[in-house]
C-alpha cells in the first residue's frame, strides 16, 4: 500500500472516529469539542503568523471563524436573553478580531482571541456536573420548565 493511500485511509478512519465521538457526546461535550477546535485553530493561526506561513494562517483562521460562527448560530435567543445577547456580542467581537488579526498578520490579536476562547471554554467546562451529563431530551425538558 503506497503512502498516499495509507494517509487517505488513516484520515478516513480518524474522521469516522471523531464522528462517532461527536454523535455519541452529550450536548455539553459537543460544545466543549467546538471550543477545543476553535482554541486549537486560533493557536495554529498565531503560530503561522509568527512563521510567516500565510496559507496556514488563512486555513486556520477560516476554520476558527467557522467554528465560532457555528457556536453563534445555535444561540437560543428565546431563553436566557441577557446571556445569549452577551455571548452573541462576544462571538461577533471574536469574528471581527480574527479578521483583523489575519489582515494585519497580528500575533497579538490572535492571542487576545485565544485568551477569550480559553476563558469561555474554562467556564463551559466548569459547568455543574448534573448539567454536563444531560442529553438532548433532558435539556429540552429543562428548557420547557424554565419557559413556564
């Protein structure tokens, strides 16, 4: 088996493994994985700027922006209006700052975004255990009760 085919098979296997982790994860874990991905891509974009690797910077910035846009798109503005409005504004700031960091090739701006994302992830990961273990149906019931 040649190296290119082995690489493709390895990537397909890794993608399948990741897909099963995501599909079997709780909603809390799925968001945590998204934060992990955003942090990783912002860190890699910052490193790419430092190495003057423009294609890598663009690729990682784009992936980080996709993840943050995804997090922003699933905010439920009907529940927890104040919190979702604040998160929406923060995600908008992150997206704008990522564009500026990329345009300016600014490792400092990437670092600012990285610190914000790490803080959000830390807060998310320190959510009480009872909420972290809830599946989609349990969360939906909790939302329904809160809406009454």
